[in-house]
C-alpha cells in the first residue's frame, strides 16, 4: 500500500537543488486550483473564536447552503448537506468529503465533532473528482491545523461555562523548517479535553443524560530532507465517551424525558498520514499514504415509543488510502495536475434491537468490503487576455462486497452475500472571463457520483441493495471587489440534476434501508458580501436558497408517490449576518443565522418538519501581548428547535439551549 511513498522517500534526498522551497502556507489553491469566481471559499476562524464554539456546524454556517444536521452522538448519524446533496445517516457515501490536512476521512460518521487544532478551512464547491483523491459530489471541506511560524510558540486555553462545561487546550509549534537557517524539522501539536453536563434531564432517574466527554491529540511533523524534497507525518486521535444520544419524543418537552434507563456513546478515531513531496523542473510530485481506524463501541440507547425499545450498535471502519499527484510548475503557460487514487476499506457492524423483557426485533452482523481506484487530472489554459479554460476528468471504479448474517434466522431471508462494481466517468469544464483584475465570471459544468451499496438494517436481500447516485452540476458565478478592495461581492446560480438520488429511513418497523429516487433536481442561488472599511471593523452577510425536489419517487412498500416533494434535510434557505470590531486590545463580535423550513422525510409531513428559525451568538473580551480573556454566548435568544428528526422512532435531537462561557488564553513565545 505504501510502496509508492517508500520509493519517493528514498529518492527525495538526492534531488537537492531541483527547485526552491516555498513555505507550506494554508492555501490549497496552489495544488487544488479554483475555477474563477470563488469556487474555493476560505473559511478561516478568528483567533479570538473560543475553542468551545469551534464545531463543524458553526464552521459550515459560514458557507451559504452548507448545513449540518447533527445527531448528537459524536458524528454518528450526522448529515452534511450542500445544495440538496447529502449523505444518508448510515449507509451511503458522503456527498461532502472532509480532509484533515493530508488525511481524507472515509465517511460522515468519522468527522470531528469539535475542531480543536483545526482553526482554518476551505470549501471547494461542486463535484471535485478531477482535483481530489477522495472526491465529493457536492464538495470537499478541507480543515487545516496551525502551521509552524517564524519562531516557536505555545498557547494554553482554559474555558468554563453553562452546564458545568470545562475545556482545556494546549497548542505548541516550533520554528518553521522553511525559514532561513532553521532546523530541517518542524512540528505542531494540539491536545484538548472537553467536558459538559447534559442539558436533557431524565425525570424518572433524576439525572442529566447527554453528557459530553471528549479528548483529542493531533500532531504534524515536517522534515526538509533536501533543497527540493520534504516529508510530513500526521497523527490524530479523537475520543468521545459521551452519555446517551439526546433523543427526545417529538410530542414531549424538548429538554425533559422519562425512561427507566440511559445509554451511552463511545467513539474512537485514529488517523495516520505520511506525505512525501519532490520539486522538479517539470513540477511537484507528491505521495500521501493514509490510514483511519474508527470504532463505535458501543452506541447504546433506550427509547420509549411506546413500547420501550433498546438499541445497541457496535461498528468499526478501517481504511487505507494512497494518493499520487503531479502538479505543473508555477508560471507555465499550461497549468495542469494529474493523479491516482487507491482506497481499501472494511466496515463491520453488530446491531441488536429489542423490546425489553419481551423479545428481540433484530440481531444481525454485517461486513462491507470496498475498493476504489481512480485516475484523475485537470488542465488550465489562458485564452487571450481575459479568458481561461479548465478541463478535468476522473475515471473511477469501486468494487464492493457485502455479507449479512441474521442471528434470528437460521436460513433464508436475512442471510445473504453479494458483490457489485460501480464505474464512473466524470468530466469537468470551467470557462472564466476576467473583465478586470478584480472582476470575473465563471461558468462550469461537471459530473459527480456516489457509489451504491447495501443497507444492513433490513433482512430482505431484494431491498438491501441500492444503486449509485449520479449528478450533473451546472454553475454560473460572478465575483468583484469594490471601493479599493474594501467590499467583496460573490453571486452564484446553480442547477443540479441527479439520477438515483439516495434516500434512507425506516420504511416499516423492521426495514430501515436506502431507496433510490429515479430523478431529483436542485436549483438555487448564493450571495456573499464582505465589507472591511478599516482595520478596526468588518461586516459580512451571506444568503443561500435551494429548491431541491424529487422529480420521481414512490415509497417501495406502500407505492405512495412523492414526486414534486422536497428532498429531506435540505432547508429552503439560510442567511447569516456577522460584525466584528477590535481596537486598543478590546474586541467584540456577533452574528445571527437564519435557516428555513426543513423536512426530514420525503412526504413533507408537518410532524417531521423543523420550522424556520433564527439563532445568534456573540463574544467580547480584551487581549494583551501574552494573554486574552473572552466571554461568549451561543443561542442567545434560546431558540428551541431540532438539529435532527428521526421519523422512524418519532424522536428528535434538540439543539442546545442558551449557553454562556468564558475562556482565558495565555501564550509563551510566538503567537499561535
């Protein structure tokens, strides 16, 4: 698996003098070029943004039409949706792929719930098959750790807040290995602990139940092996030893339940990556070998429907990936990149559902083997003074095998083995017109695909299999800068046509599965405006609107047709307004976010819909040379809403109520 990187590691020391080393800044446009009008969005967090507020949902709120519906059990069961394209809760591939530096995550369940150590991000919109090794049909979200600087530094953050929340983060970095006369080796390290009592109270047992207890360590070491060669090693471990998933009955109180026992959620993630780079006169050659090991052991829940239902799930997903890439040298008339991708993963699960003290409903185990191989590349050519054309292509094959054993059935239904192959041919074109150095217009056409698979929570082999999802995406975007670059404006319009759109839910009491809608369509627009009138004040606003509908779909059991209804999980709109001010050490910032009505089933049932809402947050404090104190608040208007609704069990996950906190930061050496 790592043979290509081993060869690269052997040859990089002899390539000294081939090219000049550039600092590894947090900019991915050098290797992953955008398509003109802000196809690549920078989502950097401010330094005074408290660690307790740095979640995936708070980050994605900064990108119009990008939403996270959180299940409250780490990231298990979360939905990451963009422009109507999403993963299903458990069984399909993600529509939005997440990278942590050099580490591609295999699925939404492995996404970090808290972003300790990853304060900066960039979002590449639309199908990205010709740019990334692990591509996404809706986009790729790249999260970046802190980088070594001109001098070494260390930072300690301690926080406390509502519901006895406590947090501790230690960050440290050395001098950059790319500084003159520096050591050839540099490193960054982040370690964090976060704990909080639950905000849901079980009145029957007299205790709060959805406690949070998480810890993480991430580190990255870079070695300048020669004038033109580098190696990087990345390590990540993340654990959530939390209380029960915060599911409450839809017809009950949002923060109160009554049941005779509680469950827990225990999630471990280990990630490793090794990257080698070699600069030559023709361009940059790089190789990344990565491994992830994600374990859910267990997810344990007890719900009262009625009747009472116990659910216990253990699951493990291991993946090995190899990505090779060759990128042309900067300044060439024809800018191009080419690469190869190979991934092998194994997902094994064990699920038991039962009515306590009566009988089991399901007791089964499954294993999914997946191999993915792809060749991809793209080229960009300047056409005259104002025009440029980008053309890309990805050719991919995914081979999968699936085995399910039902412990309640000795033979027949519920016990089956199957295998399938999914091929994809994914072109991509983008034409950009630059009217001036500050204004550009881009039109792009691309295709994306998510492989098919099987649903493990049904015993019917005919219903378990689901087809690959294929999307054709058209986008027109415009960007400009005004008033001496103090105002940025970006607008986009898009239309997506999807075949075999994947929908997952509980269709009957015993059949939870993915079904394909033959056709779906998503259309919409996005507007972003940023204003920086001076060094002390900034403001911004963004608006996203998506109309994502099922053009053709019928319930596989009842035959009820839902053609013309909205797709689940895609809100009608979202909007955000934010302001920030700082002067003489004092600072303050506030933002308000609105999200439109969201349906959680394809029938547009009012019972399984979340009404439109507006939430707000704020922070303020004072910063000196070596310390900072920040007071912050989330959901200041105490808006009550569900971050996720699960129609099959008539339960939802309530958002956290109003919370307050304070964070104290002290620094030693250079600023982190």
